[in-house]
C-alpha cells in the first residue's frame, strides 16, 4: 500500500500527526505509538500571531518531538502569498495526498462573488480562507479538519451560514464531504470533548447521501445507530450568495445536524446517536502518583471555600461596574471535586495557574484537593505522558492541551481510511 503524504496545517504540538503517523523515535521510546496506516507527514505549519518569539512554544514542542525543520513557523497567509508568486522558500512539496488541521471558529464572510474577476475573496486573517487556498493550490485527494461544534450553528443572525460557506467552497473545488460531531467520551476516551470532524474526498463516485451518513469513513470509524429521518439542504453554488442570504434573519435552529454528507452542493443531515460498546475511559485513568505532583498544585485549606463558591450554584444580584445597572446572575453547580470515575470535562486553554476558577479541574486524592498537572492534561488528550514537557511553562503546557484534539479520534479515522484504501488496491 502506497504512502499517504500529509500536510498538517495549524499543527499545534502535532496531534493530527501523532494520531495518523504514530511515533517511533529511538530517542524518545516512552512516546511510542502505533500508526493508523501508511501516513507520512511531509509538511507542517504552526504559527502564533502576533508577537514575540516567546509565543512559539507549540512550534518548538513540535520540532523537539518530530525533528528540526519538521514544521514551518511562519504566518500561513504569507507562506501561500510567496508560493503563489513562485517563491517556495518554505518547501511545500509538489505532491500532497491529504491535508489535515484544526483551526479557529471565526467569521467566514465572503467579500467577493465568484462572478467577479479573481473569484472568492474572504476576510483577511480568517484562517478558513488559507485552508481554501491551500486546497485550491495543491488539490489533495483527502481532507480531515477539526473545529468546535458551534461552527454548525454560527453566526447567531444566520444559523449555519459559516458551515454552509465551507461546504460550498469544498463543493466548488470538487470535494464530497462527511461531517460528524464527536464527543470523545462516547468512544471510550477519558475526556468529554465535543468537536466536529469534517472529512472531504475528491471522488467521481456518486454517493447516496443518506446512506453515506451510516456507512461513510466517519461512521465506520466512530459507529452510530442508524438514523431514521433526514433533512435536505440545497446550497447555492457561490459562497458569496451563502454569505449574504443563507438562513438570513433566522435566530433559531441551524439546518445542520450532528452528522451529514454533501456532494455537488446537495446536503443530507440529521442528528445521530453513538453506538460504541467498548471500554469507557475516566479521569482516574490518567492520574499520576502523588510523588509526581508538585506541592504548588495542592489547594490550601483556606482557599477551598473560594473554589467551592465558584463551582457552586448561584442566584444573586450583581451590579455592572461601568453602568451601575443591577441584574440577577444565575448559574448551576458543577461537581467539586471532579469525579475520578467519570470522563473529565473539556480541557480549556486557561487550565493552568493556581488561581481559583469555575472551569479548572480539581481532584481529591487521599483527602487532599489539587489541580491537574500538565502530564495529566497531556494524557487526557491522548498524548503520551510528558509530550509537552519541552521547556515551556506549566501554563503554556495547559494552553497547548486546551487547543489540542483528542489524538485517538483522527487515529481511528485514519485506520478506517487506510482499511478502505487497502481494499481498493487489493
């Protein structure tokens, strides 16, 4: 079976690469992981805008783990500007079979219709348009992207518009698409992390869109119960039209469910239920021995009440400091401490730091309360223990994991894609 050459955009600390390619480096035997198939990352890009060199800690981690020169640290927009001018100083390979990446959920508005000279023009700085440019320039057969699940229903004034723009762009380039909202805990991983995965393929085969939801790459990798009802959406063939009018005036429900397929601008979509029967992961699976926990991670007794307040339910009068306006603030309670027998809550970028927070994790072990250490955060995302221990601060390690994906999800998707390719090639 031939090698699948992968370009990793917005690479972070290498979650997609680790999930697809695995890890086999004699210098770091403790990080050994199996490959999902014959995947080889031939180019990667990671850059944190704007500012000092000190911000590039994720890129430095990537380079330490995968080797010097393995990842380009430059604004992808500038990289593609150079490439389109014929200047390939950043070494984008001629042949790329697959593009992968996780990217921020932003405003994807289109500023220029296809009918105008030069075609589509998206807002500058919106990273989707760099992905679109990369796909337009390199025409990889496969695409695998990850994003927050609110992508399917943003913005509030035109629910689903941003995702519709993406689908229309992919259709314009000739791709057929599957998507799924995946809660990693529902597939045996130790963290509840809900993200949308988008798999696109250049193919001449005509799909039965509804059947593909149950039998596609994503549903075969991450099984679901067979859905019974579907919605249909006919997309305009110009992203500019989508930008201007898709679901206009609607502040209600997005037309896109938690699963769907698209081919030739026609969408089938529905909400689905997981059908996983394997072992279940939990927070307790990743807890390190007490001897490995620095004293600074334990919460002093006189600080516990502040943590309890932030985690607890509230219904109280508050005053806006700017206007003096009084209002009633309410929120429900959260588990305190976090239950070791359940999957963890979603890791956020602000997990680091000793200050009390509603959203940071706290565990109780042998009668003492403490925050999670970076090695535990690495493992909750499916990275090997110590993966981000490359000289960055604990807060930076937590930030990297808050931005990362659950490595096992692209691993399972890669396994299914590789299986199908083996069958096709006999």
